[in-house]
C-alpha cells in the first residue's frame, strides 16, 4: 500500500479534501516522539497522510517542523505528494509548491475553490500550467466534490510526475549528490542557526520564487474583473467584525447564542437519553436473575454511564457551533481582534487559537502551543490553557446550573445560558491572569512577531463540521466511557460492601429512625454511609466540609481527579446504590437533604462553590502528563497541579461563605 502526502498552506482547504477522500475511514495518532496530532485515512487502497499546514519549508514553528520532516521523508522515499492550493491566493500557494518541487519528488497540484473562481470569472488554463510545472493540475471544489474524479484518476493510475525545478542557484555546487539531497542538507543546516545571513538567503529565495511564480501565473490566469466579489464582501463584513469596540460586543453576543443553544436545543434529546437509560436499568433489574449482578448493572454501570452520556447532545451542539465559526473564517478574526488586548498579558493573537481550542480539550490545545514561536509565550499558554472551560467541565457545569436554576418558563434566553457564559468568561479571565503571572516569572529570552493571513468568509463546509463534531464527540465518549465504566464498577463495589456487619448497620438504622422519624430514608440508602465508599468519603470530609461538601461529594471529587466528567457519573452511581427511586439525577440532587442542618444539600452556596472548584482545579491526569511532556519537567507539571488546586479551594471556600 503506497502512502500519499497531503500538503498545503493553512486555509487551503486541505483538510476538506482529506475528509472528502477518506470520509469516516480515518485514524488519529501522534507523530513518533511528539504529541502533535496526525491524521491518516484510506482511499482506493492508498494511505492518505494529512500533514499540518505550513507556509514554507523554512520553518519557524514546531507544527511546521513536523510537516517539513514528513515532506523530506516523502522526497527521500520517492513517495508522491498531493499539493492543495487556495485558488483565491494562488501566488502564495505556488511559492510553497516551488520549494517542494525543488525536492524532486512526484507531485500533482490541486487548485481548490473552483466554484469561487468561476463565480468571479477567473479562469486558469490548467493544461498550460501543467506544462509549465511538468505535473498534473486539477481544479476541484472540496465542498461538493466537483473535479474529484480527475484527482481520483491520478491517484488510481499513479500519474504523479516529478515537476520542474524552480530556483537552485544556492545549492547547485554544494555537493555532487544532486539537487534533492543537497537541498535537504542545506535546509536542515540553515534551520539550525538562523542569523542575519540566513535571513538574507531566505528573503532572496522567497523573492526569486515569487518572481518565477508571477511569470507563470501571468501566462495561465485570466482575470477580467480585477475586483473579487468574495474579497469585497469579506472587507465589508470585517468593517464590523474587526471594529475595536463593536467587534468585541459581536463576539460576546455570538458566544452567548452558542451557550444558550447548548441548553435550549439539547433538552429533548437529553430527555430521550435519560429515559432510555432509566428503562434499560429497569429492564436489567427485572431480567437479570442474579441479584448482585442486576444491582451492579443497573445501579453501577448503567447509572454511571448514563449520568455522563446524557450530555452528548450538548457536546455535539457545542462542537458543531464552534466548527461553524471556525470554518466560516470567523475564528481567525477573533485572533486579530484579540492581539492588542492579549499583549497586555504577555500573549499575542497567535495564542487565541490554542486557548479557544481548550474549549474542546486542554490536551490538543497544549499540543498546538507548538505553533507559538516565542518560548515565553508558549510556556505561559501551556500553564494557563487548562483553566479554559473544556468539554469535560460541560457536564459538571450543566448539571449544577440545572440544579441551581429551574427550567420552568425560562424560554430561549434564560439564566442557565447566561450562567454558563459567565463560567466560560471566568475561565477566560483566570487564563489571562495566570498567563500574565507566569509570563512575568519566566526568564526565557523572547521576541514576539506575529502575522496572520486572513481567510475569505465562506459558507462552512458542512461535511467538515459534522466530521469534526463526530470525531471529537466520539473521542469524548470513548475516553470518558472507558474511565467511567471501570470507576462505576469499583464504586459499586465500594458502595455495596461494608467492613461492618449487617447487624451493626441494622442497629444504627433503627436508632436513626427513632431519632429522626420524619426522615424518609431506606435502610440500604442509610447503609451507604457505612460502606467502604462511605468511609473513604468520611476520611476527606473534614477537609472539604468548609466548602459545603459532604462525604458523598467527597467521593465524586476523588474519582473526578482521573477526569472531570466522572463527577456526574459518580454522583449517579452513589445516589443510585440502595435507592429504589428512578427519578433523574438532577431531581435527586435537588431533593438531597443535609442531615445535619435539614436544608437542601445542593443549595445556592454549595452549588456555586462546586462550580468554582471545578472552574479552577486541574482534574485531568492526561493533561498533567502532556504538560510534563511539553515542558520536559515534572516540577512544572506538579507546580501547576498544586497551584490550580489551591486556587480552586480558595475560590470555593470564599463563595460558600459569601452566598
């Protein structure tokens, strides 16, 4: 099976083509020795490798280094490359193409956004361009697949050709090994030591390539109308979205709509999932004849998994809406809009993409900090990124907000969505504050120069949006599901068995019933306090009692240090063991009573305290491991964990006293 590299600049539509070719037949992993994500899939018995976007082989970020090394490997192995060019920015794309062409590896050129070029009456003579480059050239629309049959024929019939060389004068007399090897050696040599002389070489190289590319395009591209309608429309929209004042208000309003949608549009599918798991639990109790196994399945596994999987609709909606913002070109504007503001915290607009990707998960966000050249800024982003509200916090936030704010008569715009937005903003504010704090204390020398190529506004590629949402939701379900499945079994065992005898528990329950005759609690629910889980919760209760938590919440806190979303599954398991009440977990939390005070356990003070604890605490072992790998220091990761835990305790303690 041959491997084919998919290469292009950012915003070229490369990933759209990858999704078009491979569909759901994709696999995600990490490049050997690093944590940068790579994707590969299969098309007609060919392995398609989607490389990270890059602007030049003269790399300056770690993401680009991954692509450079992979491209050089393709060249050494004589494996073919599909180069994807943005038809609206063909000049810049072909400059990168010329660099790769000089490696003399088999290639074909794919010019994307065929529909947009046709709309603006821009014609490209692909036959003439093919002769100029000495490789196959096809035009496609990666959204609807127009032109894909031509590319498919090239792949099937192996019609890749070694293109003409562009600019070789710097490398011709280096060795006798030929242009390919000498060029590779020179690139690697120069990238190890960037100085003024090297910058001059790079600038001369770029100028010569741009001149050659312009000469070619002047012969093959016809543009009757110098005004590009898409560019004109983009400029008009940017007058508002990039406005220093109105742009910020539009961004906040956009995010409010996103978070309101998370609550409003998910209610019906969440109810269906909740009822489905309740029916499944009832069926298990009725049809599994072994009592302890029936209890394990119904009140352990199903309750634990159901408590988390019920939030799939909210996660899907969040990922879809964020995907729409990204693929429409709006997220790049947020980078530009935030650059001047972020500079006050020692960051740049380049940090906004890793930080906003933390809304999905801090792990890929920390990985993507490799795109930040400034080492000081990079370390600050790695340290602060986990404070952004990730998808694992979403189930915790939504269940506690649902307990705190009743849904009756609240309409689309309601306090639930506003509170969710507020806690996302708390995460943003905390991230900026911690970034500033860390930036002031890192002694690494740094120079920050950031530029951004703005993509044209266009309708999102819905295939990409749905595939992205599917991939991330699947990752959440699989990763969280494995952890919750194991923890649910362990919790059920701990909550179902006790070091005390049944006679002792019966005696204690009888004494409690006589002392509190008005309390409606079953013997099995009472016995939970004397289980192994109960003793574990009691052990840490003195430390968490000042925050308004009891031993049951303590158990959930302990288990959620494996992953935050386990908090909800743990509560579902804990409150299901020994209970014959099949009401949803939210209703159980609303009616849970503090035995010492007689008040509701999840009152306003406790709920807000929990929300703030989870806003700050670093409860993700995978994130800690990635921080250690990216920072190359356990000391850095340990300090981060302790620092965030202290912040969580302080804010939770203060809020419980205030509210």
